């Protein structure tokens, strides 16, 4: 025996630990070898049709592919953002076609289903494959087998292959717009507040919205502010408008919001300095700084090594209003006028307010809605005297009288610019009569 002859318990324990470590290392080495790309055939050209849809179902496999991204932060891999059934999808393979040498490589995928499924059978997943060392594939196909005819498999472009210089400082990710969304006035106000605070790009994962909202989105797309990602998830899965599984027979929560957020981070990883993860009815309001750029410069200086900044959510009930800024020309536009809602609910005892985030996308591996699941660097809760999330929506504490609410007019610091900008948008989109 390897441990024979050792008389002391200490020596025996050390011996057992050594053997265990050796076995673990051997196991990990074998696991890594099993995931190494293998040449399975040679081909003169890459086959398969290039996928153009945002969500692509793999035939009969309970797997949905969103998009692959090149990720070399730890090793040279393709990380595919997808949705899988957490129990039924056990094995997937990446098929890489290398144009340079005409060879097809297959890598066994590591399937990492995100921990925040909230009970739903389907969840966001990272499908991670080691890439061939001697080529930089531009496309990949995903298959449940390491052999077979893949000529009919969809091919997906691997994004982020080439590093880019940052084109913007802040990109806001909004997911997902659904339920025939028609809160037009508040949406425009949020968009204009984002621009005042320093945002150059807003990415919206759109399931559906009203005809009027489509008109507004078209304007912002043409302006260059908005990028709309089609999000027809209900064509593939039974979706819930709730975030927690309620035994209602649905497949995935909140229209696949978590998958969209992760895709948005990777989609913007190479082109924006910061990604902001919040909803269209939420605005991160700085209290000590005029805009997000000066706020983030200060926060980074005070918190070196931090990649995730979390801001506390505070509810400003849409049912409690102020007579100020009752602008008559806005009354014909559907939606909430946030300037009239400056009373926020007090904190509830033993209830932690949820948070939303501004992140360095190059440091995030996986995100949930209110926190990151895996990241390089630290996460910091930003104090409320530095900034808070203005969230104008239905009351959570609807029984509270007005006297129990806290009057908070931070938003009014921006009222002049906001009113002017909103009037301009309403005029240009023909939602407001021109003088």
C-alpha cells in the first residue's frame, strides 16, 4: 500500500490527503482533456445556414441559443448564451469550422445553468467550449452529439472576436419589454433622463409593445440612441410575467429576463465602459454629482478593484402625486408623468430593498437581476446619500397615508432640461401638437 509503514495518525492523514489531491488533479486533467477540441473531418467549406434570429431552438433538445461570444479572460473559449432545461439537457458539443485549414473541430461543452432560476424548469445557461488552438473560428454550431451530419445545423457568428475601442461610456440594458407596453410618457422621460445623466446607448429586448410605443422606438432608433433586440421568447416557451415559479405550468420566468441581461452584458462588452442594468421605470439618481460620469469616477477612486456597483431601489408610488409640473400638453400622451411623483415609500422593517447595478462588463461572468453571480473584482453597495434608484410604479405599501411618505424632490433638479427635451421629442414624434 502507498501509505503502509506510517505509524502516526498525522502521517496517515497527510498520506490520504496527498493521494486524494493526486486523484483530484488526475480527474480534472482527464476532464479538461475530454473537453479539448478534436478534428473529426476535413471540409473545403463551412456548411449550415447562418442563424439570424435572436432566439434559435435546437431541434428536439430543449436548448435555445441566443448568441456565442469569444471569451479569453481565462482561456480561449466560445461562451454561448442560451436557455436550457435544467434537468434534461446533459450534453452538448460545439462544432467549429476553421476556414484556414479546412478542418472541423468538435469540443465538448461545459453547460453551466445559472443558479438564479427561481424554480422554473428552464433557465439561463452558459454553454462554454474550448476553441481550437490553431485557428480563430468565426462561427460555431451547437449539437447534442460529437458525430453525425451537421450540414443542416444553424451556424452562429461568434461575437467579440475582435477587440474594439469603447464607443460609449454608458449603455443601459432594459429587459424585457412585454405586455403590449404603452407607458409612453414615462418611457420618454426615462430616456431623456438617461441622456441628461450621460447615457449614449439604450438596448431594449422587445417582446411586444403598443403601436404608439413602436413609433417612439423608431424615433430613438433613427436618432441612434436605442438598439432594439427582438425577443420572441413566447414563440418557444410558455412564459410567466412573474419572477418566481408559481406552479402555473410555465417554463421560464419574467420573459427570460435573466438571459437577456446576460446577453446584453456580453453584447456590449467591447464597446462600452459601463453597462447599467435597470428597467424602463427606474432611474439611478445621483445626489452628490451632476451626472453618472463624475459619480462613477468618484466611486471607482474610492473603491479600487470594484467591478459591480449596486444602487438601492426606492418606490415613488404613481398613485401619490404633486400638483407641480402638471403640463397640460402631456396629458394626451399615455403613461405616467414622473415629475409629479416625488413622494417615496419609507423603508420597511426587516425587508431589504432590492438593488440594480452599474457594472464593468469585462469583469462580469454571470449576472442575475439584483446582483452578479460571478465576476472578477468586488461588488459595492453604493450609499443612499450618493445615489438612489427612483422607481415610479405601483405602490408596495399602498395603505400608507401621504403623511407617512418621504418627500424627495431630487428629480426636480433636472426639471428644466427634462421638460425641454421631452417637449422636443413629443413634437418630433408628432405626439404633441406643434405650436
